[in-house]
C-alpha cells in the first residue's frame, strides 16, 4: 500500500470513528419527530449547500450551509437554549453540524436521522421557497416568531402590495414593508419631491428635490432591501386607470391625501375584492381602518363617508398643516394591518375605526358597521362605473 493510500485509509477511519462517537453523543430523531418539534417552535436548519436546497427542503427549514454555520447561526438563533434541529441530505453532515452547534454553546441540539431523503420518504411537508443565508439572517427575527416563521416569511415574499402615494403615509409604509421582505411593492404617485415634503415624507432627501417621488422612493428602498421588487407607476389615479393600477395585488394601502382618489380606490377594491387599508391625517389627528370586500360583514369607505364633501370643506395638509410625525404613526399602523392581512394573523381593523390624537396621546376605537343603505356597498346598489369624483367635489 502506498503512503498516500495509507493516509486516505487512516483519514477515512478517523472520520468513521468521529461519526460513530457523535452518533452516541448527539441526539438523533426521526423526521416525523423533528416535524413535531418544529411545530412546537424548534428551529430547523438545513445545512446543505444552496444548490442542493434549490431542489426542495423541509417546509419551514432555514438554509445555512454547514461551512457558514459558525458565522450565521447567532443571527438566526440568538438564544443558545432554544431547541435547534439540523438536517442534511442523508444524516451525516447534520451530525457534524450539531457537533459544531454544541461547541458554540447551544444546549438543545438534535440531528434529523436519514436527512431530507428520509423526510420525503415519510411524506412530510416540503417547500421550494428556500431561504438562503442572506434571507435567513435578514429576516431572523420574523423566523423566530411562531406566528410568522418560515412559512409566513415565504408568504410575505410572494405578496404584492400597492401603495397609493409615496408621501407622508406611504413613506413609513414603504420602508417597513420593504424591511419586512414583501416581495413586490408598487408605488403609485405622479408628484415630485418638494422641500416642504421633507418634514414628514422620510423616503426622500434634500438632494432629491425635484425628482419624481417614485424614483426617489425606489432609491431609498433598494438601499434598504435589494431583495424587494419595486414597481413604479408615475401617474395620477383616475377613473380610466384605477383598475389597471391596483389589480393583481394582495393588499392596497391608501396613502392618498384627497377624497377623489379615495372614492376611486374604494370602488376598485370592492370590485376586485382586494383589502384596502385606509389611513388619513389632519393637523394633530389621524385614523385607520380596513375595508375588506372579501368579507360579507366588512364596511367600505362610503359607509364612513357616504358622499364626497365639497372641495372647500376638505383641506389637505398643504392648506391645514400637519404635525410631521403624525403620518409616520398612522402609516405604520396601516403597515401593521397590511402585514397581518398577508399573513392571515391577528384581528384586522374591519368594522372598526381607530382614531389617534397626538396632542392628547390617546387612541379611541369606534365601531364602523356595514351600512345596508350604503351608496357604495349597499344590498341593492348597482355599480354605475367609475366616476370623476373631483368634478363632483368641485360642483358641491
């Protein structure tokens, strides 16, 4: 036997002995048991390489290649007493990964015996929405929440949300939706950045005065999270384009500052059965609600405001003023509602109007039931087509 062959034999024997020792020392569990523990909150780490996971992984697993485990595990599982499960293709690398985790101080580690091959053989859920190392670290705090987890983060990654307005309400909404990992954000705004916007519209900067708000917003959001797809629609919402602009979205966030746009949005979201997250601000007060046309019990915007007011009776913030921080508060509440709708968790603000008074620092919730005689969603109302509400307001 040559020296090289002898060395290979020795290395193979050493590796086999190491694996035998690890098999005795480290807990090994079946995929079925691993899935049960995962349902109870255990973090399942798939330690295969990215190209291996591309063909599928255990549903809810977080992908971190074994060679990156030491550098990335703390971001995904900061609590060293949390239960961690390791998974690979056949059960060998997961043992080695579990040993690494124990050396790093993790106290509840188990390896999935038989790996992903056995996982599939036992007909356990499989996902093709693979989290690479960047996503696992970026969204780690979401992944730790049982109400979100890998499945919920995958839902966010597939979600399409339309933001009407990249201004005071749209700024915080866009920032936190991008940070949360919403897959596609559509920004609809025909305005340009003005110096007076900067007091509250935090998407924009002094250097971008005169730039289209959609482009300014895209630059900010791409720097925050390059994984999010940003679609820009630099046009004003009208009766002619409202359905084209909002269809094929999962949620629409109303960041408009005028009644004509809100009435058009309400009508389109009712017809297309898209949840509409309403928000409005005035001086020191704001309000939020959700109008969800998928639900028979949900009111619509016209249950709250049956008819548009005259133009002079509805001043916008340019005319009445607004506390700069107020749109941030209301916009974030809208964002929270949108994320809940995408994930299907919690109790959305359907049938409720949440009112905030910044001067008193108080919230007040009002019941907002569906009005059977509502001119928008009433039982015997026929859709007359989209109307030019701006003209109606002016006529009033």
